[in-house]
């Protein structure tokens, strides 16, 4: 995880960079056309740079979503809830992780707005509003189940690739076990099936 967090192209604190900066070299002068349509098109450098930036931000968000799951899974959010400003070393001791990874996780979370860094007194704290969403399982708006679902989608990506190729559905039992665990999420149809309100289908939609 540390190597990923150290990659400036994915770090949430990164600034927008140009096409040439991202590729560590000059932009190509000639473009190899893929189709007749692209051969006739003129590349707008401003639009190209804007889209590259958008794509990189999407990658950054993907990494951050997994770090939300890690924070939930390891109890990092719960350890910070109501604790006031806390350092990475103290947080690591509370949840039995390494200080280096706790520090990297806090940096990502602070940049994403899930926790707040306190420059005056040092340490990072979790506001009560954020704690209601990420730490308090009795809260009506806690999103721990969403974090589990995201992790399941990454674990199941090969299953989804095959489903796209074949057109077949994905059975409930074929999902990664994390989606049926402590924070399982089920839609209305699945909840009806679990309670016996309707028969279990052979397969479900994605």
C-alpha cells in the first residue's frame, strides 16, 4: 500500500499536471490513427490534458475507496471517533498496525476530507459528523456496508469481466464473501428472497 500511496499520480494531494509531465517526455508530434474517424480528427491539446487529468483523478478515487474499506476493516475510524487529535503512532498502537501505514492512511484521509489535520496542536482528528458516517454502526447513515461492497467488486472483477463477455448473470453465491459478511448489502429483491417472500432465482443481475 505504501508504494501506491507514494505514487504522485494517484495521491489525493496531487495537483493537475500536463500531458507531457505525466508521460515524462515530450508529447508525440504525430498520432497513429486507430480508425478513419480518428485519422480525420484534430487533437485538441487542452481537451486531451483535461481528460488525462480526469482519468488520473478517477484512479485516485479508486485507490481512496479501497482505503475507506481498510479504515473500516482495521477499526481505524472507530479508534479515532471521539478521541480528539491523534498522531499516527498512537493510532497504530490502538489498532495494532505499523506507524508508517497509519501515517500514509491518515494523509490520504485528510486530503479526502474524512479526517482533519490539526496544524496548531499536531495530530489528526475525526469530526463527529464524519464519525456518524464511517465509525458509528448504530447510526442510520453509516456506510460501512458500502465499503465492503466496493472491496467485493474489486475482488470479483474477473467474474464481472466474464459476465460482460457471456451475458450471464452473477449468482449471489458467486460474489466475494465480504459482500455477505458483517456489512452485507442487499437490494429489495434480495431482501424479499432472504425472508422467503419470493423464491430464490437461479441467477441474479449484476
